[in-house]
C-alpha cells in the first residue's frame, strides 16, 4: 500500500526505530528491497534520486513501485534530493507520496522560500515533504575538521527552519557523507551525536540521516576479490546508527551499501561463469546479496516487525 511518509516517521521517532529508505534505479534493486520488507514485515521507503529518474525514467519507476506496493505493507515512494522545482512538481502530480526539497547548498533564505513552496504544492496532494538544513561534506571535499563543523546543522537554525517551512521531516548534517569514502582515517570520531541530541531537543519532527551506509567489510571483500578497486572505502558504524536512532533519527538513507552488494554480486557471477550470457543468471546473485543487506538494515534500524 502506497502511503505518505509523515505518519510512518512520526510513529518511528516516538517508538525509537527508523524506517529504512533505499535508493533504487532498476527492477532488481526494487525486488530485493521488497523481498526483504516482506520477509522482515518492515515498512519501507523506496526513493529515487534525480539521477535515477534520468536513468530509468520517472514513469517506469512509478509503474514499478506501484506494482511493488500491491501488498499490505506500508510503502512510500519518495523523491530523494529534489533540487529541480519542475521535477519536484512533476513527481507530486504523478504519484510520489513524499518528496525531498534539497536546498542545503542554497542561501538560507532561498532554502526557506523554496521549501515553503514545495510544502504548499505537496499539501494539495496530502503528501509529505522532507527538507534539509546543513551541508553533508565528504572527505573528497577536502574540508578541515573546523570547516566541516561550520557546515553541520546548527540546532537553533534547524528549529527556526522547521517552524518557518512546516516541512514534515528534516535531514541534518552531523558528520555523515554520501558514497563509499566517508572518513579519511580509520579512527575518525564518527558522528557528532551531541549536536544531534541538541537538534532533537528543539526539533520535534522526525529527523533524517543521509549518507548512512556502513560499507560492510564482507561485501567489500567480495567486490575487491573480483577486481573492484575501492581503495580505503569506509562507512558509518552500526553502533553510531543505533545511537542516532535512539536520539530522534526516524528515516535512514541507504544507497551505497546496495550499490556495493550489486557490484560484488555481478562481479562474482561474471568472473565465475565466463560462458554464461543470460542476464538473469548474472543478476540473480546480486539481487540475493542486496536482499540480505536490506534485511540486515531492517534489523539494525528496528523496523523489522513494525509493518
Ligand atoms: O544521495 C545520493 C544518492 O546516493 C543518490 O545518488 O544521485 O547518484 O543517484 P545518485
Ligand atoms: P549512502 O551513500 O551512505 O548510502 O547515502 C545515501 C543517501 O543519503 C541517499 O540520499
Ligand atoms: Zn542523501
């Protein structure tokens, strides 16, 4: 059943678990996520980025998710990191049940103004809006620790932003970043949990954590064994994810961990079966590995059994 994100996330925050939000671009990833949700009895958010829409087409993605949502489980179709207002409007009018307006790289006043506009559009269709305040900086951005602190979410500004825009959930920057290379050093002090706590004390709507992949070593090992060159890939520790959920995070975004599983599965299948040309045989192991990863996330986030 396709539903808006708001009530799911409000309940999750109150009960101290988080709903997993997986990025999908294709049929196999969607099937893996759905198969995990069914077996774990978990609500799930299926999200597509602007890049996913460019790759697969919005109509294809909507059609796939509508079929996937023919179940009693609560499913959300969410636009991830919407920046293009025209595309956001199209998603709202075409059947998405939740959209993100990402104005995190805009000036504060523009972010407020544009978020309010998206909230106004979304209200007409009774769908939910996620917004973002603060900037997620990756190690590839080469910012110092001091600079990184300056781009993180300021708790008072977060409260003002949430109040002014009336968004339904708020993505914050507390030390995570997108992709497989989150920290330069192994012993980097991971998330700024005191900052999250301060935000959560003021902002009562559900908080969203982007860039939350764990970059699991076992999956990385398979990918690297079969030829992937992934250098010092490093993700967020499971214990930090749990601590963030305990402090008010109700939606956790995962893309990289499924990408890694897909890559590992495909590489292994291609390498081990040089005479196979059937795409189904080459993609099946990747789909299974992605299902396993999605299930682990549901357990970790506490969403298993909550559908
Ligand atoms: O937050 C970004 C997601 O991982 C989506 O990435 O824009 O390459 O689809 P993408
Ligand atoms: P990861 O790159 O850590 O999976 O984060 C994904 C994300 O935040 C999508 O919006
Ligand atoms: Zn993100």
